[in-house]
C-alpha cells in the first residue's frame, strides 16, 4: 500500500544523471483534509516547511503567449467577417460569444458523462487510490483534492485531468487496478496521479486558459508544441513530489503486462540516437511527448524535455 510521507524520505527508483537528492518540501501552505476525514496512514509533512512551486517548462510561457496571440487574431478576423456580412454589432457579439459558449457546454457534458457513467473514487470505492489523490493534492498545495473517476477502456493506462467551472477532476484507467480493485503498482499510480495534479496546479485545466489557446490548435504544430511543454511541466510536478514512481512511464510503453520488462535507460538513449525526417515530423505533430523523449527527460534532470528538435 502507498503510504504518503514527506519528500525527504524518498529515493529515486532508477539512476538519474546530474540530479541532486530530490526535495519537494511542503508545509505551511499545505492544506490537509479535516482530521476527522483524514486517512489514518496519511502522514503530513512538517508544519514548518514551505511549499516550493515547481517551475513551468521554459517553452510553456512563450508558446502560451503565441497561442493566445493567434486566438486574438482569429477572433478579430471573425469579428471583421461578421461585421462585413451583417453590419451589426449584435451579430458580432453573438458570433464571438458562441465559441466560449460551445466550449463551456462541451466541457460540461464531458463532466456530466463522468459523473453519470464512471465509478467515483472515494473512501469506500478504491480507497487506496483515494488516499493517494488526497495526500498528493495536499502535498501540492491544492485547496481541495479534485474528484477522481475510473474509466473503463480508452487509452491503455492513460490518465487525464480536466475541469468544469470551479471543479477539477481526474480520470484513471481501469488498467491501473487489479481484479480485486487494488493497485497494480502503487508507486506508478502515485506518479501518474501527481502528473495530473500537476496539470491542475499549473492551471492547465482552467476554462479561460483553454479559450486563450484554442486558436493555437488550428495552426499545425503550434498547439501540439504547447501541449508537449505542458506535459513536461506536469512530469516535473510529479517527479518533484514522487520521484520513485518515475518508472510509471513504462506503463505507457509496455502496458500492464509487459511494462516490467521495459528498459527505461535503453529507451531514453534512443531519444538521442534515433534520427530521421519522418520521426522528426512525428515529434513535431504529436500532443504528448514520445515515450523515448519523456523517459530521457525523466532520466537526465539537468535538461528539460525536448519540445522541438
């Protein structure tokens, strides 16, 4: 069973080049659940420690600004087109308001689907996963832990984070649990949960941030580059809080049946040695860092993850 502890007692599960002993203190700013609702094995960090925020990937800020600029440009083009066609400011306002209204409704329906169809992780349903979510959310300084749901099928071993309104929620794959509802690999699940909580802590799940970057998704390579930078940021959050679970990325490469046979060091080395125009184009278009590049970034902490070349 996963027993959350202060970061000082953690040790990396595999060699990391150039990285000091990981420390991710949390303390005065950490808000834990009320004592009556707190799991017995939830061990908070010392009260005199200070929460140190994890910095964003260096490319995230510039790419976010570029996507926001493209979004504003496209909004201006839309407004000018509607004005030229109708000559009415009312139609212009309605056209500009329609985009966020549709996105708001889509996010709401997705959240409603999770609430209506998925199993909610709670103290009585998947309690080990629940304690992991609550503990890591408190360790990362979130005001309250997000809701968490188990998704049947979908992307193998995939986890997601999203939100609607002021609510934030996580979605965990059923492949992370065994037949009895226990955790297949508690440390791997903790890392994947911390990764998604990193998205929440970094503001990636906010509605207006999503609206600001929607234009970038219409430019080939721009929106996907921002998405990759955000993934590296979330990985940094996860590594700073639970480095011993970094082997969780093997689940994305080998699945639950073969991941223990995946050599992370060998795959990480291929990020440096594999070359080719088609491979480069693939890396520029995907929204998540490839497994080889992601493993390389987790292995060598002196370098940030590669977003482009």
